[in-house]
């Protein structure tokens, strides 16, 4: 009987030890050096041409932190009106110290001062915008497409 108890204890101890595993730390996938953006919000949904501004909030991430420009005359964020393919460009300041190689993420707010109704015979139109960003290495992000915004004629 003592041998059976001894064997049972040894087997149970072995099973218990085998079931214990070392915790492996969770490592997030690295962020790509090519920037990525996503639209968080747009407001308002309805604007009057020549009068109302549209505010876009986007999130960004970049694996090596080379978003933004040191020179305020340089632009790196682009907003395309999909009706007529006009491009508005915006200055983005350095989002990480120049020369650093750090992953960054955050939010940017872009304000389009005004838009227009393109068709002179229309009283109302809808528009979507494409938004993308370029890093200092010349890499372009994905293109984010906005929801439709209604533009009313000011007549």
C-alpha cells in the first residue's frame, strides 16, 4: 500500500509540474515605418458653401517617428475633394524629435475653411474627401475616405 501511495504522489507531482508553464510576455506587432491613418470624426455633416468650416480628426501611427516637417512652408497632409480632385495641403509640425527613431501614434485635427457646390445648377451636393499623409522619407500612408458631407448652396 505504501508503494501505491508513493507512486500516486510521484505521478500527481509530475502532472502538476508539467502543467505549470512559464508566462511568455505578450509582444505587440511592431508599427510599420510606413505611416497609417484612420478617420475618427468629421463635423459638421452639413455645411453651407463659402461659409462653414469642416473639421476632420484623424489618428496616425508611424514606426520610426518621421511624420511632420521642421519647415512650416512644407506640407505633408493632403485632403482631396473627390468631386473635382482638387488637393488641399496642410503643414504638420514634427511629431517626434528630428533624428529620433521612435514609434509614434496620436491624433491630428485638420480644418478645411470652406467648400463649394461644384454644379452651378445645384442647390445641394454631397462630397467625400480622401485624406493621406507623407513622412519625411517620402512614404505615403493609406488613403482614408470620409463619409459623405452635404454642401448647401448659399443662394
